[in-house]
């Protein structure tokens, strides 16, 4: 009888301890971990997030089918942020305050997700970005925010300069970016890389909504660089490639991953495949989309979404980007142990390093650098076919506290 009473008392004490734990950590029960996801599921920017979320969802489902994380299954709550700062902030607030998720895994558009930094820090909720570069939220490092699992904008610029100099033997580099924070991030690392390896940059910064690129292209042509790097969004890329061809430009053009969401549309907008005779594309995955090294991701997608996979245009270009982000969340949750807290999860995030078998370089996070992936490969593109250039190229830029 005394032994039975002791056992009952121990069970009661354990239950009390667990209940107290569950009450202090939102989104956790003894059987589930609630994760809030968000990205553009509709609107003009849907291609940046719809299938990225689908990829993350199928990976989380795979983890659940394999037993979950330390006995808990992942429960997802998904919101559409439309790639808009106001909608994204509203989604983050709803997931945090109403749905009471344990952590956030979302954000496909850098400008929009950066706007949520202040709220995330105030709410003290972990945010693991989906596929946004999000430099403005990552630097200076925030305790609660990790991201750039595709690539940071600073790594975009640094890697492109390295490729131009190393593979194309460029000494003078033409560089067109946007005249906003997004463009400033990639230019910062491009300038750093250029100084490091002894090249010079001829920079033209343009408005994201520009409709006539004649003036910046004439200035680039007058500077006579060996190579032209374009780091703009997709629409200005088509205008610039078209104008370069009209002006008789025949030297290499390197297009950042930011502008390659829909290559079919890019070629159609340029209107002449001759314009792509000397074009290279930056790619942050370890292989061309659908290539043999990435086939496992596409096979998984087809199995999970057979009806969607049968439609033209699906899976969308950025689909595999959702896998490394979800892998990072799962790895950190496992490392946080059977009684995870947000603090334990954040500590585990800061010690993350693994090969996703999706991206061009390893996913690596530290206490002082919360950007997950910094490497890129390059593809020769003739307007129809893509050929992988051997090797990967990594930005040398690192964050230095001011």
C-alpha cells in the first residue's frame, strides 16, 4: 500500500511538472508541437512561396510518419502573407497570439519579413525563415531570427563577383542592383569581394519599378566592363537583357537567382533567344532544378502532390528551398530534447551544421551568424538549355559588429 501511494504521488508530481511546463511554453502538448508557417500563397508573388511551403509540409509529414520529434507530432498552422509587409505582420501576430504556436517557420519575401523583426523580438518567439534572404532581419544578429537557407543577399553579391573573376577572368565588372535596401545588401558584399580579389566594380543602381533601362545600360556599355552582373528582380532582368542585346552587348551577363523564378517567362519577355548567347545564371541549389542530385526532392513532391505535379509549371522553381528550412527546424527541435523550450530551441539553432543535399553549400548557423547558406553554383543558359559550370562559389563577406 505504501509503495502504491508512493508511485501515485510520483505520477502526480510528474503530471504537475509537465502541466506547468506546457503552460509556460505555447504550442506544446505531450503529443504535438505547433508550428506557424506563412508565405505568399496567392497574388503576383505566389511563385516565391506556394511550392516552398508545399515542400516544407511534405518534409514535416515525412517526419511525423517516422514517429515525430521525441514522441511529438508536428502540427502546422499556415497563413498567406501575399508577399506584403502588412499581411505578413498580421499573419505573424495571428499565429503568435491566437494560434499560440511554439515557433514560426515562414517568410519568402525579404522586404516583407524584415518588417516583422521588431514584433518577433518583442514577442520573443523563434522565427526560422522559409526561403527569404532577409538580410535586414539577420544583420545585426537577432537572438530570435535565423534564415537565408536559400542564400543571403550579401552572399549573392559576393559569390557573383567571385565567379566573374575566377571563372570568367573578369578584371572590370559591371554591376546593376536595386537602389533599395535589398540592392544595398548584395552590393555591400560585392564590393567587399571585389576589394579582396583586386577587381573593380562599375555600379548602376536602378529603381525596382523602372520601365526604361536605356540610361543605365548606356552607362555600363561606356564603362566597358568585362562582365555584367545583374542582381535585380525578374522584371528588370528581362528589360536589361533585352536592352543589352539591342545595344550590341556580347560579353558575359550573369543573372542573380533573384531574377530567375520563371525562365520561360524571362525568355518570352526578352523576345529573342540570341540575347542569351553568353548568359549565366546563379543557382543556389547543388544541381540544376530537376537534376539527378535533386531527383529525390522531385520524386517526393510527385508522391505527395500527384494532381499538382501533373499541372504545367509545377513544381515551381523554388520548391526545393522549403526542405532545408524544415530540416533546420526538425534538427534543432530534436537537439532541444524531450522537454523543449524556446530557449533550448534557439540554443540548438545556434549550433546547427548539416548537409541538406539540396543547397549548394552546407547549412551552418552560429551565435554570431544566423544566415544559413552562402554558396552558389552557376549555369550556362542559352535561352532553352542549362549546363552546370563545375564548382561552387562562396562569398567571403562576414558580419563585423560596428
